[in-house]
């Protein structure tokens, strides 16, 4: 029944047709929790998947073998309710950070990204220009367009607003889209919604910067 509802991987060549006969499907990882990965197919149906044991050891240099945003091939388990990731498609880009695990060099935050949004309020919590710049460097290294959102404008006093306006001017002058917004305001939510529509986006920023508020909105 599940298979009848799915749009399977492209059938343009003999290899793809063979994979369909074997019950192999393509999807995008949309969430990870521990050893489980939530994979969405072309119809948006999500299957909880694990990673095949041997797959974990094949040339993986990061702490996580599979990341959110990855395109993968997976096969269904016997119950047809869960799956197993058997192949990772080539990533066109990704964002990484240093890992606290000394046995590995990095952790992949997300991959195959169209645009990254940096939530950077100047208060509650304060975001330093160092944090913004480091993230911009990472995005540039992998050719990912970046937009800076100086969130929580509804909490800025006159002095803080002046500082934010100066930062917006600086970052715009070097080529980055920068905006003063408040995700508590409906018009700003709609503005951001239009920017992210139809794309794979990454929200980044300190805890409390407004990422979850925007996603919930």
C-alpha cells in the first residue's frame, strides 16, 4: 500500500528501473534524532530510517554520516513502516562546524542548501559581529548565499537601532542581504516567508535569537 502511493526514483535509465524493482526509494533527510533519520519522499511522506551498518564506515570523515538536507536512497524494512538508508547522494554544498569529538574533525550541520539565514539580534541575546563573520566565511567557502536578519527590532531603543542600521549598511556594502526585522510582526514573517518559499533554507543563530519563533510562525 505504501509503495503504491509513492513516486519512486527517476526511471530514466536501466539502473534506476532496477532499483525500483528492488524496492529502493529516494528522499531528503529532514530531521535527525540520535540514530534515526526522518526521510521525506517527493510527496512529503516521511519514513523513519536508520543507517545500514556498513554504510557508516565508507569514507565518512565527519562525526555524522548523514545530515539534514542529504539526498539518500533507502529501502523499506519488512514492516514497510520504517526504512534503512543504503546510499548517500553527492552533496552540492554543506555547512560544517568543529566537533567536540576529538576523533573527528567536523560535524555537518546541513547540506544541499539554497540559502542560509543568520538570525542576529543585538539584544536578548546579543550577537557579535565575530559570530556573523565566521558564519559568512563558512557560507562563502561552500558558495551558499547568506542573508542576515537583525531580529527583535520591536525591542530596540533609539541607540540600539542606530547601531543596527550601521551594521546593515556595512554588510550590504560588501554584498550581503541584511534586514532589520521582528518575527513577532506579521508583515515581517510574510516577508521572510516569501524569501524562503520553494527553497531549502538553513536558519542559524544563538539560542533565543528567533529561529524557532519563525519556524512556528
